[in-house]
C-alpha cells in the first residue's frame, strides 16, 4: 500500500486511499456539492456587485467580506473545535451560513439588495464558514488513519477545486440565464447534503478525564503553543505574505473579464473555471512535487511561477492566453496552499490541532482580505493592469524570505505520548488550586554542561507550548553538578493538562534531558503551591483539613 506521508511514495493511488473510509467519503462528496454552491454564489455576488456599482473598491471587497470573518473569529472557532464535539460545531456553523444564504436569496428575489447589504450577508455566510473551518479540518484526522492524512488534506483541496473547475462556469451560465437570485438559492440548497452527512456521522470521541478549559483559557493556550512553535510560526508568516501579495489575481478577476477582455458573466465564469482546472491539476501533481522537491524549493517554484502567470494575465488582451495563464496560476496556487496547510497539520498535536489550523486560516484568509482591499484601492487609482503587475513583482521577490524563514521539514504528525498518572499529593487540592511551582533537580557531569544546557533550551519550548510559564534553568554555584529547572502553571488543572499534552518527540526530548542525570537516584521533582491558601490553619482552634476531604470545585 502506498504511504502518502512519505513524499517518495505519494501517488495518485495513494491520494485516493482516504476514500476507502466511508465517513470521509460521504462528507467529501457532500462537501463537493457545498463547494459548488459557494462558488456559484460567489459568481452571482461578484457579478451583482459589478452591475450595482462601477467601483473597483466595492468589487474587490467581495473577497474581503467572505474572508474577513475567518481572520476575526478563527482563533475562537479553533478553541471551540478543540473544546466541543467537532461534528456539532460544524453543524451549527453550516446552519449560520445557510441562514445567511437564504436571507440573501429572499432579499434579492424581492429586489431589495444593495451593495452594502450584499457585503453584509456575504459576511454572515463567511462567518458560518469561518466557524466551520477549524472543526472540519481538524476532524479529518478522526475520519482517516494518520498515514493517509496528507492525502485527505489534498483530497479536500481537490474537492474545492473540482467545484472551482465547474462551479464558476455553472455560476456564469446560471447568472446569465436565470439571474443572481437563482445562484443564491442554489447555494442555500447545496448546503443540505453536507448538513445531512455530518448529522449521520457517528463520531466516537475519547472522553477526557480532565474538565474542559474555559474559552478564554483555551484561546490563550492555543496562542501560547503557536508562539513557542518555530515551525508553525514560519508557516504562518509565509502564508500571510503569499496571500497578501497573491490575492490580486482572484480579487480582480471580475475586472479582468470586464475591462481587459471586455467580456461578461460567462467570460468571468470561464476564467474561474480555468483557474479551478489548474487547481485540480495542481492537487493531482502534489505527490510528484513533494517527491522531487523539498518544501522550501517547492514554495519558491510555486511563487516564481505564480508571478509569471499574473504578469501574463496583466499584459494579455487575448482570452486564450489569459485562460492558459490562469490554468498555470491555479496549479501553483493549489500546490502552495496545500503544502502550507499540511505543514501546519503535521506540526500540531491533536489537542491543539483546531487552534493551529485556525491560526493558519487567520493568516490565509486575513492575507486575502487585506490584500484584496489593497489591490482594489490600487486598481481604482492606477487600473487593473498596473495592480496585477505590482502583485507579480512582489511575488517574484518573495522567495528571498526563504533565507530567513525556511520552510520546515515535516513527514508525519507527532503522535500523542501515553497518558501519565496524576502525581501523588498529600495536600487537598482542587482544579483551581494554584499557582503551582515545579522544580526539577538534575545532577549533570561538568563536561556535559554545555550539551545539557542546549537540550534544555528545547525543553523550555515544549514546556511553554504545553502551558508552563516563567521557565528558567539555574546552576548551583556551590555545587556545579546541580542544575534546577523551574517553571509555573496557573492552577493544578493546568499542570495536569500540561503533563498530558506531551507528544512522543517531546517525551523523547525529556528522556534525553534526564539522560544527563548522574545522581544515585532519579531526578527530584518538587511541586509546590505558590500561595497555599487553605493548606494551613488560620486559627489555633481550627483543625487542619484532611488530605482526603475534597474542597468545592
């Protein structure tokens, strides 16, 4: 069997492997219909705005209206996806999007649509999809085995881009023959298969032995993890740059059809179809690209090719040349965003997968939202061709970023380590007891001091990723063999969570650190309450609380 995690064996056969799993197959097929509906609505909304106003700013804001919600609520959405049943979260999100699409259909049928109202309802639809995104993407790993995860991610991209190949052309035909109201109605109807598939999914969730985090704490935990994960930070930075400077081609495509090619809704649909066709080719070519190139080389090749394709679109007045350039742009754009998405998915453990993907969505969609607005303003001032040439120039320069932000190498998701038993305590604690101070004493031979210190710098990162703060490492000046690692956790609950968030590589790193220990016994661990209220008597006649007497939670 082909192992799609290994870039040397990723093939077309491997990429279809996730479809052998019924749950993934049903949701994937339903998502194909949903993607068709979204793209048909996108054509209708973009063309409706083009007919209502001649402002390039308003037309480009259509992309912003759909993508800005992802930037604004992605992190709370990711925290919710990690805290609650991801199936239920996705169903609620789809219901919000369905309400927005239905309202847009009704208002357009009544002839009450205005540019601002169109933008507002597209924002509502975008908000529903923003809530759904992290829950949907992070649940893929629950629908397929770990070894087929990259293939499943690529298949989700193929689903979108198969729809992109036909949806825009269908949208153009629908708008040209039946009007925008039918395009909006089709989108509302095509949400229903995905709602049905998710409703029928019997998700098996592993119950946590620890209580659920509060939303605010969950968001902070996600931000802390990302801030202490160099590989995720690099991917997010590259994603933001690529989408800000590369969003011009999609945001300005209606204006390319109208102003450069002097076409109508059908021309616009064909252009989007060409971009989508290229995207399908790109998804099918992903395995070959991964086999032949490193992640950094592939990203550089994609950005250089994208810059050339956008230059051709800007300078072309011939539909055939424009369509050929858009096919190339679709190929490299899909390979680029899939590589970035896989990079995040394989860099994040399961407990924070939703929040990590939410951060990626924020970078991706936020970059498109900000970039679309900026390129629209530039188009109003200087024209479509100048804006596209500016975008192309920046894209051609962007590979220089690889000198400082080189793409990390990822081949498989780091698996969760075995769950540790709670440490033995003699003081009555609740989950809210804290702050907790942890001190770990190591005895290290002087000749290994430098190597030990270097390993502890990596230990610091994973401690902080998993919830610790105030980390330090100190060496005893009277006893140079004695080293003391010290860190804090806000509460006893956070400490228990921090102990059970380890991945296998982090557990191996911990063993590497303790491997330097040369003491007669194991490393000594001290766990102390920084402010132990309730652990001592307030008055002489007040009895101590028994160790087995629970406190209110």
